[in-house]
C-alpha cells in the first residue's frame, strides 16, 4: 500500500500556520519544537519539520537531515532540564503503528529509571504545567 497524500488540515499544520496555539520551545527556518499536550512523562515534546510530509515514509531525506539535529538538540535539553536518566525518541507511521496526527513528528520524552510512561494520547495536561516544563527546557537549550 502506498502512503496516502499529505492533508494540510491536520493539527500540526494548523500550529505551523498560527491557527491554533502551542507551547513553543524552539523554532528555526525548517523546524518547530513544542510541548505535547498529552505528555507521557513531564517534558514530553514534539519536533516537526515545517515542510509537509505525512510521516517518515513520504519525507524528503533533506527534511530528515535538517530535523534530526534539532531532535538531538531538544533531547539533550530535555534530559538536562528534567535530570533524566535517558531520553526516549518515538515516531509512528500510519494508524497501524499508532500515528494519530498526520504531519511528520518526533516524540522526545525524558525517562527516569523505574518510572513507567503514561499511555500514548492519554489525558490532557494543564497548560500552566506545560508552560512551566517548557520554561525548564528553554533554559537548558
Ligand atoms: P502520534 O501521531 O500518535 O505520534 O501522536 C500525536 C501526538 O500529538 C500525541 O502525543 C498527542 O498528545 C499530540 N498532540 C495532539 N494534538 C496536539 C496539540 N494541539 N498540541 C500538541 N500536541 C498535540
């Protein structure tokens, strides 16, 4: 089966166009990083390329080459900000693999020894908590 076409009514495209808010962490010409509204652990953030692709399967390799260094940058900052023991990077392709938003994104999740993750797309976090956690990550960038 081929990858379906990109559709620009997805929620991350709306964030990129400024149509809905996001708790932003980092932005450059090619990428944006912001807090995940349903964090699986404190500090859970997302990194997205600005150029449109549905997921990894239809992404331009040049886009990936620009995005991964930003994933690394945010992973280091999130690890420092939360004193984490490790960082989990996740990326889902198509509904069968758990993808729910169809604009390529990388999850960056600080991990602590012995602490389980909350479920994927579980409960919404209070925006004040997201803002406080974002402040810690920005300070570590
Ligand atoms: P997935 O497509 O399965 O990799 O997951 C999409 C992720 O986007 C989930 O972790 C959601 O919590 C998150 N999410 C959905 N809507 C928003 C939003 N408006 N702002 C930030 N994160 C979101």
